[in-house]
C-alpha cells in the first residue's frame, strides 16, 4: 500500500461541503509567504465597527494602549464589558488568530467571543499584538502576556473578577493562548482559571499525520502552517531552539496548567497535533476536555455559523465554561472562612427552614413504592398524594429504587395542590425512561408535536414548569432541522388569554439518540430565580445546560396540581409522556450540580 493510499482524506460534513467549496473558489488551501499581505488586507476589510461590538448597548466599549509595552501605541486592548453588570464579571482574554502574521483585535472572529460573552454575561478583553515576520518571536507572545497582566492589574477599574479570567484563541490565537498559560504558570506573576483552545497551532515541526494527510485540503493546510511558523521563528522553525511559549507542544511539562477545553475539526491539518496536546494535558494531570468535530474544517463555525456542527460546538464551549465557573464557585465557597465560622457558631441541627434557606427543602417525594392501586404516596410528609382515574401500569424502576409507572396517552397522575411557586427558586429531579413500545425505533415526535413532558405542575392556564424532552430547531426557526434534547422549561407568566406566552428552555447539550430509548436517565431541572437562570442537569451523561431568564418578567404561583405524564396548557392536557417515570423529588431552593450528582449516585443531597 502506498503512502498516498494511507493518507486518505476524511469526508466533509454535508452542511459544510458547499460553503467550503465556495471559500476555496476565492482563496487557496495553501497560504505561502507571498500571500501574507493579501491575507492581511482581507482580514482588515472585515474589521468590526464599534456598533457591531457594542450590539445595541449590550456591551460598553473601551480601548486602551499598553504604552508600557510599546511607547508607539502599537499594542492595545479592546474591552467589551456587559452593560449594566452590577458586580465583578468573569473575563474572556481573547487572542486573535491569523497564522502569526495577520489579524487584529477587531477581526471577524471577535464576533464568536462576543456571542459567547453575551450568553454567559461576561466581559471580553481582546489584545492587538504585533505581528510576525516584522515582529518575530518572542514579541507576539510577550505582547499577549503583557496584556493579560494588565487585564488582571486593572480588574477593579473595569469591574472584572481577577480570579475568573480565562485565555482563549483559535489557530495562531490558540497557540498564543496556550503559550500565555504556560508563561503564567512558570512566572507565578498572574494566574488564569482556564484555557479555551480552538484548533490551536501548537507544534512548529508540522510533522503530524494529519499535516501530511490534509496538505492541499481545507482552508489551512500544512504549507500554511509552515508559512506561519517560519514568519514567527525564521530559521529556528523545527530546530532545537524553540521556546514552549511560542510552540506549546515543545514544553517539557504541561503539569500544573489550568483546565483546558481543546477542539479541532476532523477535516483539518491541525487535528492530530491538537489531539496530542490534549492527550498530554490529561496524561500530566490537567483537567482537559477534547472535542474533534467530524467533517469540520479549520475555524468552521466562523465561516458557517448556522451549520448544525457549529451550533453544537458553541454549546459545548459555553457549557464547559459554565462548569468551569461553577467549579470556581464551589472552591470559593469551601475556602470562605467567614462562612465556615458562621456555621461553626450555629447549632445546625436546630436550624429552621427559614434560617437554612441556602439549602433545598423537600416539598414532594414520590418513591413509587406502592406497586398497586391508583395513588402514589408523598414520602416528604407534605401530603401531596398523586392519584389517577385510570388503571396504573406499575413497572420495575431504576436499579436501587422501588418501582416506576409506565404511561400511555390516556394515563396521568395529579395531586390536589402544587408543590412550588415561581416567585421562589425550585428544583425538580426525576428518573425518566422513553419506552420503545411507545416512541418507536426512530425516536420521532408525532406530527405537530414538539415536546414530551414527564413531570409538570399546573396553573390556571398552563404549567409553570415542564420536565421531559423537547425539539430544538438547529439553525433557527424555519430550517426544519429538529433534534431532541432533554429539557426543563419554565414559564413564569400565566397565559391567561390568547396572547403570547413567555418560555425559557434549558436544554441538555447532548442530543438524544435512539440508544437512550429503554434506558433510565436521571434528569434535574432548576429554576434559580436569584441567579436569573433555568438549568438542566443530566448526571447520567455528565451533561448540563442553562438559559437566562429575561430581566423583569413577572412571576406567578401556578400551584394547582403536580402532574406526572403530561403538561397542562390552556385548559387541556398536552405533551403526553411516552414512557415510564421512576422516583420524583421536588424541592424549594436550588439543587447544585453536586446535589444532582449525589442524588443520582446516592439518592441524597451532597453533604447529607
């Protein structure tokens, strides 16, 4: 077998194939030194305006020159802070790509950072570093490191949280972000909480299998990598005298680096060096998450933002950042000596619910222990017995539980009153299963259906929350590209007329697959009014999702009845659950991710 046969090129995603062909009709796969000025010109023409950055007032925009780094003012930072944020906010310290020789801090890829920042309520600081070959190594990485130090030093001035600054970049920006993280580790001058590395250039030797396989393919091939590294390193490229801050794969050790999210496309030359760098991070004890997106080319989501794989990648990045922030919150809580001293001064066993309002309070617990009859007792002691007019179908529950109920289109259980209200935070946890006898092998909604609801609560006109499965229309409304996800929906406004109803949907980041049919899944929905978000946790798959609640929307009680097997919308039952429901718990207060995991693993809250 010949080398050419060994280097068979993988396929391109069907939604990316046409756009890639169009891109390559206008620019080559291989960027050679004679194209550097042309590339700079094209990137500069796509420079974002102030209005495109501030986004109708979503961000306030400031620019600062780092004169201490370069008296001419060639090095500067762009600061986009969420307008109206009242407390210190996390920061995405963004380093643009461009092969080391092109780009600026207003390039089109900044839109990706702003999209993410707007979703998460964080700030963006984007560094305009000096470019090779006019400014070779170590100037670019030193400029970027100086910008990071400046950002943390000026945290109070701009309302940043200096403990929640992460570095991020794509391609050359990914290399520089990884280099900055290494330098921060080695100097100890500042620290970063994480590194979000997208298709990073990590290795100046350009000798991976994918670099040979993909030469002449995609929008950035191995010839392009050689051009970029040579612009930065000159004759040192590929030799022994290369700093790990310039080429992170050269680092003798990656131990002690902050958590990392690392991704690449399967259809790109940087794929294998990205995989190798992530594998080294994990092998050396760093918390690293790797994604290789099938059929995706270099910087695919920047070029084709509406493709399904682009949506999926953006959701995965945002969810990783949410987990990163949540882990930092838990660490802060554990290290808060004032909090510890306060607890030590109390007789915790005598605390009332009002005094202990930081912990969830059980409002309803249906263990499914009955196994017969037409009612399900409430083990919480609150008297919310669930009853049905039909003949229940009792089945075996998840391992370690007493039992479960199987539902059909006509079966439902309801209590005589509700458990929670939407002017307070609450959480819902349930074991759920989709049954193949009801959903079919293809796992599709019936025509004109968009949700299945397993647990809900009814109000006068519709339910204030729904827990179950819902469709997402990838690419936006009208595309017809529907995918199922675990879902927790909150609706604080009572639909008392025929007008529009506000909804907030927290989706799992991972799509439901037919493999999950006939499998028990533990799902937790959280309505966190104080934080202003709805969340979903799926500990069975180590998955989660989150969606912001609109500011200022009214809350309502909607506390008529807890319901299993369907939802309630404008005087009729809807979204009948095609499967089984095991033990269900409803709490006032917020279940944390640790609580959700502990309920899944041990049947009790974290710390109990």
